[in-house]
């Protein structure tokens, strides 16, 4: 297999925008527009087993600076620090507290590849170092987040790597659902 060049970028340089969430707790509703909360981010994916909602007015207020769209990444600033997921197709949502929206520049970085890279050891160890140097309540601040170093190959290679990893994750998720049904 051939080799390929990796160029190191700062995360902020791979995004058209990095948008911090509103620092307030909304009034929860039983239905309406979904709210992504820290505990909904599991293994690079969204899990709405525990779902929270807001009304349309709150959604509009919480997305004034940026609307989460398909291919955007969401990363948690704390509890747990550095958990990341990608916004899937056809999901209308807003962010809860302690989350940051990354508007990926798709001319440079494949969002799925970037999501896998952020979950990987290289980036997570940078986040752990930030955590260790933080205060009592560790928090991934925006300047530190933007300065995370991300190694990238060319865009076509990123897409190929992301496709293989996504196929593996999809197969693992399918096997888990099959096991859960068999156990039930």
C-alpha cells in the first residue's frame, strides 16, 4: 500500500465557524425540536434514548448564531470533555449547554474523517493535557479547541478512510441491535 502525506492543521483552520452554545438551560418540553446534550454523544454518534425538546421559539433563540446542519460536528466542552458527533441528515436540533458547533470547511476536511480523528488517541491526548492543566472544573475553552492539532491526508484519502470506518461502525451497530433482540 502506498504512503500519503499528512499535513497538520489547527482545528480552527479546518472550520468556517466555531460556535459556542448559549450558556443557559432552556425550558424543556415533551415534544418539539430536539436538543443535543452531552450525554446524547456516544461513540461519535447521537443517541436520543434520553431525549430533550424545546419549543420553536426557544429553538430560534438558541440557533441565532448558527443552525446545526448535516455534516456539522458537535463537541462537548466538559462532562465528558472532547466527546464528538456529526449532525446527521434531516435532524432539526439545537445545542444544550457545554457544547460547541463546528462548521467544517468541506473543501479541506471531510466531516466524518474529522469526527473520527477527534475521537482518536492523537487528539484525545491533547484534550487530556488541557484537562490536566485546567481549573477545578475542567472545561475545553474555544481558543484551546481551535488550537487542537489535526493531521490530515488529502481530501480523497480522508473520504476513503471515513467510508471504511463508517461501514465498520454501521456493522458494529447492526450486530449490537441483533444481539439486543436475541437477548430480549
